[in-house]
């Protein structure tokens, strides 16, 4: 019985919501293991639409345990607001079905303020963050000055921790010309939220190990995409956490042996939100057509996504860096009606060809894609539930992608509806 990790294989927004929803029905436990409330998932269950940013997708299904791991940075107000929102949609949320790691790092208002100032102050250094404090909170975590969820259970001990935090932040604020933050204000912020989040606190590493030994199925739900990984992404235009599959173990306290199958999610084309390199971006009618047909707007930010052709070089690389066993290919139907479709098979720079993405920022910005042109199809793939329902040329496109990335397609999605999925291999039964 395999425990499954779901990771985005591009820059996020690959349609993980539908696939994670389909898998969560088979899982006993769903775990978020990195990121924060900066990544949105849209789920449609029994005709109801749920928009989640922090809560694991299992929260909308009765009988499932949802877990927020230590690799997540937690804004204490985010889960309470999201809990109230899903409760208004008749979803029960309590410590019976939601647990949060005691050693999860907290996002404070000072992190959100700093994030916003950095993103707004200099267009030349803009990363494209959601301004929700994710990056500054991770900085404090690795700087060993963070306040963690367990600290809220010991309010008398907070003074020393807040003082340690503000030594750094007030010096930083002074350099930015901002007023210093009073320790009392931070304490009051934390004391106010403590009663709302502490009931969900748990030793997640022990909980998950116990359940794993009982034979429970665990679904590890990644946020964003592997190309936003702090180490393996298009640095510095990345998120502040590791988004590759290996983080599933580190981000919840289980060993790597707990991971049985890695499912990568990617679109049949490519999108990106925010700044950074995008070799196959189409700033033309093709890009507009992909964006309009694919409704490419961010769940959290509402920002329009940049659109372009499928980049097999990038996905082949993330297959390797995440150890992907099978791919879920989404939004194939968006390509219906194109006379021809291009796929990037390599890059060229100053006469030199690359079959991988070079790590240098300036090099990435100058890469020229090398395209292979594939004949398109006129028939509709929307709603297809078997290979027999697909046009022959659409099948050729999928098979060519498999060849180029060195990985098989385990699931093929042909519409936002969960039933419109062609299943080749069930990750939980692989």
C-alpha cells in the first residue's frame, strides 16, 4: 500500500485541486507539508466549490484526518478564518479531524508588513510574492529566532522569545525608516490568537508514524510547484520553502521510507504567476487564447497567469529532482482546436544548446526555446473518460510528452469535473 506525494511539476497552478480531491477520497490522512496560506486549491465536491489556502483538502471529506506539518509556516489567523468559511458550507472542523504540528513556525503581522514593503519598494527586486509574510517567516525560522505554535502554550515564556525576534526586526525596520515594534504589541497579538489554535496542536511526527504503522493511507499534499523550490527552482524567483517531493518527509517528521509513490501534476501547456524567467511564454494571441480558455487567474491573488507552450525540458528536470513515478496531465482540452502545437525540447544561448535548465539567473533570462511542432486536433477532448474518447492526434501528443519527459502519464484530466479523468495507474495501488 503506497503513501502518495502530490507535487506540482511546473510553477504551480497545475490543477492539483481536482487530482488531490480525487486521491483524498481514497486516503485516510491528508498532510500539508510546506508553504503557507499563499497557495490556493479549488475543490468541487458534490456540486459544492471549496477554495482552500491552508487547510488540507481532506478537510472537506467526512472521516478524513487533515494535518498541517512542521514544514508549513502558519499565520494563526488563517486557519481560524478558513475554518469558519468551510463551516459555513456545512463542513465540520474540530481537533477530531484537524491537527497542527506543535513545531510549526508562526507568521506574525510584522512578517506580512515586511513582505509587502519589500515587494512594493523596488520593481527591480520584485519577486512576485503574495505579500502574506511567508518569506520573512521562513527567514526567521532558519535564523533561529522564530516563534512556534508550541510557544503559545507558555505565554510567560514568550517575553524572551519576542525580545530575540525584535532585536533583528527592529534593526531591520530602522534601516527601512520604519517605527520600531513594541514587544507588548507582539505579545498581545499572540495571546489573543492562542486559544483559537492551541486546541489543534499535536506531535504530528508521532501521530503520523503511529497511523502509518496501522496501515493508514497518507496523502502528502504539496503547494506551488517544483520550479518554485528554493534550491531547485528558478532562483531567486522562487518561494521560500522546498517544494520538491523529498520535503514531504522533512515537512511532517516522517522518514523518506514512508513515501511510496510521487505523482507529479502538470498542465498540457505552461503557466506562471509573478516575476521570473519563462522561456516558452507567449506574449501574443496564442498566450491570450490559452489564458482565456484555461481561465488562468490565481485562486489566492486573482492575478492573470502568464501562458506558453509545454516545456518538456523543465518537466523532465522536475521528474528527476522530485523522483516522480507518474504524471497527472491536466487541461488537455484547452489545446482543442489548435492547428499546430509547439513543445519545447531544448534551449539555445549564444549558439550553445542545453537539454536542461541552467541555474544562473542571467542565463535563464536569455534562453531561447527550441521547439518541436506537433499537429493539432479539431475534435473535442473535453469530458473524455477513456483513450477511445480521444482524437488520435491528442493521443500522439500525450505519448510524445511521455517520451520527452521520461515518465508515464498515470492520469489524464480533460475537464475540471472529477469524473472526467482517464485513469492509467492508481497511485495508491501502484
